C-alpha cells in the first residue's frame, strides 16, 4: 500500500482497519475482528502514537467497530470515539509566552468581565469569568493572546459539537448536518464516519451466487483522487471487485441540471438539492426556507433510479467523497434507489483487500455524462451549467445565481434569505469548501483538485446534457413512482 495516497496518518489507520475488516468478511472470520485486528495493526511492544499499546489497541478496537457499521441505534452516520479523544484544552483564549508584561495593560482595560489579571508581569485569563469575546486578543500589541479552539469545534460551522464535562467531544444530532468536516479535522481521529463496507461485501457476494447485476455509480470528484492511476484503470479495478458496470453519477447531474432549469423557470426563488448536507442545513436550521428547496432528486438518486428502471432487480452502490450521502440513501424520499454507499477511502481499502493493483490494469473507458455533469464536483459547477444553458433550454426569466462555498457562506446567505434580503434567485449550496472534490472522505484534499475536475469536464464526449435528458425521458414512464 502506498502511504502517499492519504493526506494524514489518521486516514491511514482508518484504512488499515477497513482493509482488515473486508479481508475477514470475505474469509468468513469476522467473529474476533475487534479483538484480533488491533493486535495485528499494533503488535507492540512499544507504542508509536499513544501512552501505551493498550490504549492504541483500545482505540483501534473502536475503529474496527465503526468499520463494521458503528452503533445501529445512532441515526447519525458520524460518531465520536471517546477513548480516542485527547481532551484538548477547553480555554478559547490563551496567553502565550510572547506576553511582554507591558505597562499599558490594554488587555485588562478592554475586558468587560475583569477576567484578566497581571501575575509576575504576565497576563492571565480567568476561564470562569471569560466570555470569549476576543477583545483582549485584538488589543494586544504583541499578539500574545491567541484563540485556542478545538480543531473539531472550529471545523463545525453550525455549532453541532459540544464538550462534555469529561472534556470529550459530543455531537448534537439535532443540529448536525453530517458534512463530515469534523471527521477530517480531528488530529486524533476521534470522530469517525460509519462504514457500510460489510453491506457492500454482502451485495457483491450474493450477486456472485445469483448472477444479479450490481452497478457502481462513481462521483465525478473521483478524478481528483487515486492520483497513482488513470480514472479508466480505477473503473477497471471497480469492475474486478464484482461490479457489472460502472456509471458516472455525473449522468444524474445532467438530469438534475435539466430538471432544475425547468423548475427554476416556474419558481420565484430556488435552492439546489444536490448536496444533502446543504438540504439538511436548511431543513434543520432554517425550516421556513424549506419551500425553496428544489424538488429534483440529487444526481446520485437520479442516476440510480434510471439504472433500476433499465435493469430491474439490480443493486446500486454509490462511491464518493461524502459522509452525508450515507445518510441520504436511507431517506424514504430516495425510495431505495441506492442500496449502499461507500467512500473513496473505503474503495481504496476494498481494492487492496482484494489484491487489486489498479495501476497495473488495462483502461476501461467511461463516457456516460456531459462536461456539465462532471463539473458538479466543484463549487460553482451547477451555477456554471445554469448560466451557460439558460437560453438553450428556454429559460425566459432573469436568473441571478450565487454559489455558496462551505457552511460559513451558506449560513450568512441563509440568514439574509430568511430576512428577505438575499437578492439572488438561484442558490447553489455546497457544504464542503471547494465542493465535493474536497469532501471529508476523499483520499487527498487541495486546491489542485479543481483543475482535475475541469480537465475531466473538458474531456467529456458530450458537451451538452441533451443525451442524458433523452435517456431520462425514454425511461421515466417506467418509473413506478
């Protein structure tokens, strides 16, 4: 396994647990997995990461549990692992050694609660009095007072993470939109997404016996991942896992774009429905705005429904970078279109567990979608499609779009919209900064990923959504909905 595939060591540990679980699932030896796998990954006698090998193994046991599906009673696809939480400092503001003990004491003067005192010519903050207003940090001429927020809390832009009395992180399921930002941000890997790889294994094993067709639908963000191989080799590798065919989710994006163009022409204002975390955010935090969410299913659901109309009795597995897709596929409104969701991280573990080195494989072509469907992976991709296809698809009204990049931008825009002060009438929302190409379950993250997506879009055989829309029209009458 090439360690350079992953951004972080936390991802590598997660991968090792996933790979071991998949190997045992095929071998039929899962009974002792939570006990045996941690010993295999951390044989000892010395500890590399924690205070001792026993703590490392305890954490790995929890990672194995999450790789096997996590807590079935918890509806959230993201869980915290208290044993892995490092109990990061609680104080939001901290005085560093850079404090010079100046005689101005501006930090004391601006503090509205008298939380700062001078001890041995150095400022000290009384955490019980501090209201975290930040005035002291802004006033210090040396920048000696800094904000010391927990990485997970800082990553969560909607306040869904809180800290227990025992100083471990806890997720508020009523607020959480399962964007997964906390999963990627926690340096100790104490917040983890549930894995459904065992469901995928069972689907593939059953299909091998019954000859049932299993389709993989891959998110367009995949082109910015697996940089050690070509996308065509990745497709061939997925087929070797036992999938009958690999289809671009971008085909569903074409259909979604066409339907949203039609819908927009009839509505005063509309938000996109492609990102499940964006949709959840509106539903849970701005319920008055639910009326503006597009009625169009997400690209994942659109292409899955199309496949099941054309291949009755088949199974569909979505492969992507998104944590909230694992939740979306189980929602009643998706009508069981998608049978299982696995991530790019899990796909890497799957390939390696089955001994498939994709870099050595032949290339399997992939030409299911247009450039517009493929660029849905980046923030602004949907907006670009609406702008460029507006006239061609008979949109007569004036469209004033906005692309919201990340939950912080989304929050500000929704506050304006809730107050009736948002001038734009087409609102694209992507919970992940940069879009799906920087989803929390990507192998790697970075600014260069957008270049890969743009290149992938330019290489599409179809430069219009017409072909995908025609296929949708031909099959929609067969939809049992």
